[in-house]
């Protein structure tokens, strides 16, 4: 096992643990839209949006 694979396994385990501990439903309100979604899904979507924004801004440099 290479260090890269060990890190990948650790990150997958941490992600699974995160999902299992954050299964509660939360309410998201944005302007006139109100949604109910699991907390882990909301956090993953926000993370993905931030990652895409960072990629797009760094791409211009």
C-alpha cells in the first residue's frame, strides 16, 4: 500500500463517518425557496460549489 492509497482510505472512512453522524434533516431558506435536506448533503453541495468557484477563479490566473 502506497501512502497515497492509505490517505485515500482514511479520507473515505472519514467521509463515511461524517455522513453517518450528520443524517439529521435541516431546513435551507434562500429567498422564496425553502428546502428540507440531510445536513451532510447540504455541506457536500456547499463544498462542491466552493471547489468549483475556486477552480474557476484560479483558472483565470
